């Protein structure tokens, strides 16, 4: 495996990596605060519910699942 030193990477790449980490942490906080309720998370974060769903899938975050039969 090749070791890549971050100081040699383009600044935009490092910035993008940091922003993804920050966004994931923000979604984890919102998920805990809203007990996994996607609609509540959307309102809390000021974004659409579909964007919440997309980001949760992207970051592998599980929210509330509807019970069978609902």
C-alpha cells in the first residue's frame, strides 16, 4: 500500500474530506437528538427529508425503522 502525505494533496481534496467528516458528525448528532426521526432531523437541520435520507444512506446512518404492518 502506498502512503500518501496529506501535505502533498491538493487543498480542495483535504477540504472536501474534512467537510464530509463534519457533515457526518452533524447528521449523527441530529439523529441522536431527533431519535432517528427523519422528518424531525430535516426540520432540525433546515433541509429536505429526501436530503436527510440521501445523506443517511451515504454515511451509513440508521434512523427509526417503521414497524412491520405500518
